[in-house]
C-alpha cells in the first residue's frame, strides 16, 4: 500500500475522521455536534507534531507528514467551517460566497505553508517558533466561541458567522508574525475549548 504507516500519523488521521463526522452533523443541521467535532480535530492537530517529533523519521517520512497534515487541515479547518457557516447563514448568497472565499484562502495558505516548511526543513532541524499569518487551526477555537456568544447574547449568528469567516480568511494570507503557543498557551486554549464544549453540550442542538 502506498504511504507511510507509523504512529506519527494516527492523530492526524483521527482528526480528519472527526471532521468528516462534523461535516455530516453540519449537513444534518446539528451545529453543536459539528462544532464539537471541529474542536476535537483542533486538539488532535495541537499534539500531532509533538507525537511526530518522538520518532526518528526519514526525509520522505517527514515530507509525507507535512503534506498529510496540511491535506487533513484543509478538511478539518477549511471544509468543515465553510460548510457549517453556510448552513447557519440560512441559505444567504453572501454566506455562500464568503464560505467559498474562506475555503480558498485556507487552501492557498496551506499550500504556501507546505512549500515554506519543506524549504525550512532543508535548512534546519529546529522546530518552527512562529507562524506567518493566522493558522487555519484557530477556526477550532474562534468559531465555537462565536457560536456560544451568539447563543447567550442572542446575537445574529447568520450575519456574524460569515463576517468572522471572512476576517479569518483574510488573516490566513496576511503576512504578520505570530508566536507559536508554548505549554501555557496550549493549556489556556484547552481550557477555553473545554468551556466551549460544556456550553455546546448544555445547548444540545439549539446553537
């Protein structure tokens, strides 16, 4: 079978399958479950690089890891958020176009990241210390936060969700520097995500 099979890709594959489940939930109109799947994918992505670093890999295995991670990210943090926001925008044509623009921005960013990361790995074995532009994985934190906020404050989700998607899409391609989160940052994101999941569970399918 083509591909590389070892434990370093398991989290990536699991995250992708979680997002596929989220896509099905989004199609069925269960936004809460779809958002929970999105956050599960975010947690998987947060730690898959750390898991991969525990194994000595060949150059081909490293390059495969970069490609498979970005391909998975396109599904998890590109397709799922775009579909979810289109569904909650109540068939608005603007929601459709904004979802398309967002997905295109995610695609361009991930393709550029692959090129940049492969070049960086030929120059150093050190881990990446910063991002250029907003990482697509932030959708797993920002989008559920907006849904929860709109649920509590009765804000117009059908308008605000496409607006957030557009802002994130632009930020994906804006070349500002953003430090990668350390342990404290990851713990903070996990706590925020846990609070969001609690709200989603309490709300059921009403978000």
